[in-house]
C-alpha cells in the first residue's frame, strides 16, 4: 500500500506499524506524530472546496442536492479545465461529459451561484458556471437548473479571471478534521492504512530578514524537540525562554503556518505557530514558515513535545576545537578563517558573525581560538542560588552558547578578589539567596552582589579565604553565592588587567579540561553539584543582546597565544 510520509509517497506492506514505517525519518522518541486519512475519504464529509487559479483561490460551498453530490464526485477530474468564456453574466469552465438530464426550462440564478450547464443542450459538453449577476435563463439542465453551490470566499477574484485561465487544483477545505480523520499519537505500534499521510516532525524554513528572532528560535530548538506550552484556537506556542531582549524585525500578516517570535511586551521571546490567520502586529517578528508538520502543530495537545527541524540549522562553532569547527563549517558550505590560536586543538571562544541568519548566504566564518586551559571552568550552585546562577548565565552568554565571556571590572596584584562587569538593572530582582555566612568565603568561590547593596549585579571570584567578605567585597547579607571556579585560578589571574575578557564555561558541559578544585566546602566531591533539572538544563532563556549582531560586548582580548 502507498502512504505519504513527510510529503513523499512511500510504498509499505499491508499492516505496517508506524514505528517500522518511520525508520530513518527525522523523529525524536516520545514526540507527537500526525496521522491523516486520505483526502478521498475526508472529502465525502466536507461541503467546501478551494479552487486554485493563476490569480489566487476562491471557495465553493456545495449543497446537499444531487448536483452537489455530482460535483464532489467530479472534483478530482476538474484540474486543468479552462475558462471557455466569460461574459457579464457568467464564467464558464469546461467542457467535460456528464449524464445530466437535458431540459430547456428557464431557472432563476442569484449572483455567485454555481451550476452545471449544457452547451448546445448536449450533456457531452457540460460546463461549470458561476453567475456574476442575478439572472434568469435556460442553461440546459433539468430539475433545479443544475445548481450545486455558491462561491462564498474569494469573490473578488472572479473579476480578475480571464478566458483560458485553468483550474490549477480543487481540494476540499477541511478546517477541523474529526478524530476519525486525523489524530496525533506517540504509539509506534499504530497500524497504518492505505493512503494515510504521516508527519513525524515540524519543519520550519527560517526568514533571513529576522536574524535576531531566528536565533531565539534556534536556541529554543537546539535539542531538536519543542514543548507545546500553550494552545489556543488560533496558535500553539512555546514559552520556555522569555527572559530575553529582542528587537523588532520583519512584520507581516500572520498566515496559517507562519512562525513568529514576540519581540516586546508581555511574553517577549515566546514562539508562536499559527493555525489560523491573524493580523500583523509590531510586537511579533515573522521568523519562518512551517514546511512540514502543520497537522502536528494543529493537533498536538498542550504539554506534549514535537520534533523540530529548522532550515537552516543553527551555525554555532563556539565550544568546538578549531579542527571540529573547520569540519562543521565545511559541511555547511562555509570557509573558516582562524584567529587567535590557530592550532587544531584550540577551543573556539568567539565566532563572527555569531547569528546564523547573518552567516547564511556568506562564504566565511571567523573563529577565534584559545588554548583549552585558558577557558575558566565554573561549577554553578543551582540548588542554593537558582536566580543568581541564571543571572550569571545571562550576563556571560552561557544561556545560549557553550562558552561565555566575563569582562574584568577591577583587579590588581595582591587583591583578595577579582570583580567582573554586571548589569544593575538586570540585578534589580536579585533577592538574597545562599550566602557565605555559615561556611565562610573560600578561594575560588563565585558570587554576585544582590539587590540589597548599591553595587548590585557585580560578579566576583574570591582569591583568598575570608570569614568577613565575599567574592565581590560585600558582607554576607549582600552576597549571593553562585558556585565555584574549578580550573586553575593562577592561570586565570596571570597578567590580567581591567577591561580584559575572561572566557568561561560550565564544568559539566566542558569535558576533558583538567580541573584544579580549590579547597573549601564546595571542593568536596559532589558538593554544590546541581540535582535534576533547573537553570542550565537547556530550559533557560537566551541572553540579552545589545545590538542585532548579537554576542556579548567585546572588550580588550587576552594577549595572543
């Protein structure tokens, strides 16, 4: 039997299970799959048909008469039929043979009525007529004059049609299929039926006119699956990463299948998949169009997950070695320009351009490398200070890339700490969390000044143990402990100056790096390690970007390798 699998016709054996049919297709275990029975069975229960022409589409709503039934039986044969003539009274498509009963009786027709007519009172030359005005006439068909329906939508197109224009296609309009016609499932043992359509993933073609919005989408889609967190009559949405700052980009009427990202207001960063047409809004950036899996979008229940495949995929080399980046970029048809350390095993810490849609269509990507041991490793304390660790991820860019940046604010030789630039506005919500009051502040401890102090948002690392002052020079009540540095502090501090950039990664996401765990309470095995899911598990928000080109603010780079 034949099925339609992600837009392709595929032959499978009778009784094939869904899991066997989709082997090799884009699909992540546990996500929703849409199954739709063939159009031939669905159209039996629909009354509306979309007629596609070179000038657009209009919709005919059929009635329950014998002629309405006749039209529904003929729709598959009408593709390619041309407009034979057009007058002030009618538009005539044809001709084609039927077995309609001939009559010379006159009948009344209203504007936009659709009816059969017989050329020369001969049913071998049958036409589909659309009335352009109210009228009476004899068109050769007995009974009710051949009437079978009415044009209900797209009426303005009738004036644009010209003699010779063909019917490109006629398809049933199915606004909401019943559960017997279409459904979603995760049961791979479901037995397929002949002619069934199967969609395993949601494919989205991204729009180059919205590079920032597209990057937000790509960050959310990084794992290849997406949770439907909201579902209404007009859209399905994902609200997992909304602590973001975006910019207005492409704005357009939101058509069925469009994908937008909210760029301002409540819910900034939310991703929308549209099931019905909505008017344009300056708060919504158009980022793409669904090319596969619209039925998944339409039917996937709230709280479930779908497999997501964006086109293009995210182009992100940060965290790779220079050699891995070269191979990856080559597979995307792009050339690599190495800067910094050029060694194959050097770690890429910056990429230019950083936004995927600014790379697409280009030819070269600059990758800046440094030696692996120059990447500072941070072990976050998500359990003790979840809001604070999220703040650090946002300030460094670790919420959307493997290696982030810290800009040195103040340091000098012999100072018991080093502080980094934060954002007092973003830190205005940093309520007190875990402090060092009980354990003291130990070498390597990372902390942020909370909202209780004037210097809120400052990020610091302790270089000497202290019972009185924390990593940012504040007392315990003004300090939120956010983990520790587990790499070599001596190497980090070597020749460092105000304004320098330090590259930072989370230790659990940066394998193969020698760790130099400092002494102190969190130096014990397992201490301070996050448990389960939380910030850092792929559910946090993308970082604020000060400009369209994205990335963290650049400052003086470390000395060349």
